[in-house]
């Protein structure tokens, strides 16, 4: 199983993830990215991987469990 994780300690709250990949992320009430999917299927994997590539702080990672 693949999952997306977000390191809030290094996140800049730039919003690229939830603006460009709303199938995987949304903004919470304070503007922090929030992951809205559990295990990644093929479609959400592509979206999460794209978000990880564009994240300016490198806070998004895909892990295998």
C-alpha cells in the first residue's frame, strides 16, 4: 500500500498541493494542507506524486507500507 505523508514541520503553507491536486489535499481552516485520501490508488498516486514534485519545501512524501 502506498500513502502520502506531509511533514508540517517543514511545510511552508504555499498551497500548491491543494490548489493543484484537490483530489488528494485540501486546506484546513488555518490554511495548512490536509491529506484527504488514505491508501493511494493509481489515480491518486499520480496526483500525490505530482504534488510531491512541486512542493517548494519538500514536505510531501509517498511511502510504501
